[in-house]
């Protein structure tokens, strides 16, 4: 059965395809290039507005041929794993890939053991859960896999902030179910997110501020605990311009950070919801300048949102994460 997705899914996958293409070109001198897809999804995906087929991440990774990934590992729960396996084998009968049925947080252990002799190979992991379903321990295993190498496995991680924020009520009954709190703690590998939630309950920070703090906490831990040199956040918006989740790219390689910065910039120019948001902020800024009223955003924040030129080129640039709210170390 096909899954139906909004335009933001197509846009996200477009970024993935662009980066994987550049990744393989940059790594073409290596005899091995490894791709890990921890939440492979279902074989058939459809744009719910247009009815057009959308190539999911496994097909995108397998479709790259100049050069291709040499080994690919896909992870999916047993109910869908067989469907993924059959669909991909029919389409790519000669490719070297494995579909791991089961919880990726458990299956990744054996998969990385199988790749032990290939630690030297350039490797990329796409981590795209539908909720707080990836464990911090899994991220740590991926980061540690290429020990004694110059760089770690690159990660592109979906952080479903708006999904799990819905389980953290701020009005009325504010009791959080223990199982929800446990899932979020397992994803971060720390209970430090509770400082952010407490600040939100006290009304010390707004909803948008809390969202940024949750994203920052993950970035901070990826850099300070797991040792990634750069983490690049990308806010994914729906058709109405509302944020629905963030993608966080983690890398140690200067080429990786340069390439993804360029791709993020291109996406900010092309994706309609992002352009509308930036245009709206630009108009608000101009209006407030003309009326002399106070602007709610600082100049540094505006420089990342407003057109750099009249042709609406929006500038993304790396900014390091800050010390997490209410925490001395992010632990």
C-alpha cells in the first residue's frame, strides 16, 4: 500500500539526492562507498496533491550510478521489510544491498560488525524516523564506527521536534506520559530536554524558542559528546509555512560542510514555503523600520532569512550550537 506525502517530503528527498550525488563524486577515488538507511519506509510513495510517484530514499540511493554506492544497508520493521526487499530486488537485481528486518536500534549492531573491515570507506547514514524513534546509543555507535579514521560516518538526521512537542502539553493537564518522556530521553541520551520543557511551562520562553532549544540540544550533543565538527540544521516547512521538523546534518569533513551549505542555500531559494516565510519576514522588517517600531529579530538572525540580493538568494551559514538551556554540559 502506498503512503501519501506532502510537498515537504519531496523537497527533503531532493536535498538527499543532491547531497548523495555530491558525496559519491567526492568519494569516487575510494573503491567502496557505503550507505545506511535506518528507516527505509515503504516501497511506494505518492505526492498527495498531484498523485505523482515519489522515489523514496532507498531508490534514490540505488539510482545513483556515476559513481554508485557499492554497499547499501536498509533497515525497516518486519511488516514492511519484505515489501522493501521484494520491490528493490525486482528493480535493482544486480546491486549489493541488504534489507534488515527489525528495529534499527538493534539491527545496526550486527550491520556495523559486518562492515568492520570497511571502516576506512566513506559512509553516510540517513536517519528519517516518524517520531523520536532513533536512540542516542545508535547515533553514538554510528559516530564511533570509523574510529582511527579522519572522519566519522556522516549523518543526516530528522529531529521531529513538533511531533514530540505535542506530547509535552503546556496548557491544561500538563502531565507527560512516562513512556513519552522515556522515548525523548532515549533519543537525546539525556534528560536535559526537561530543562527546556520546564522553561516553557514557566512561560520563560515562547513556543518558537523552545523549538530552537530542542534542536540546539541535539546539535550540541552531536558536536560536544560525539565529536562532530559541524552540525547544520534545516527547518522543513509545510505548504502554509509552518515548521514540521528539522533535518540535522553532522559531518567532520570540510567538503561535506561546504556542499551541504550550498545545497541548503539552493533549497531556501527553491522551496515555496521557505521563500514565503523569508518574504514575509522581509516585509515585516521593512514595515517596522518605516514605522519605527521594535523589530523582534536581531540583525544576525535576519541575515540568515532575508534576501542577500534582489533576486532572492537566501543565505544559510553555519552557526555553532550554544550551551543548552538550564544545563552545564548538555548531559
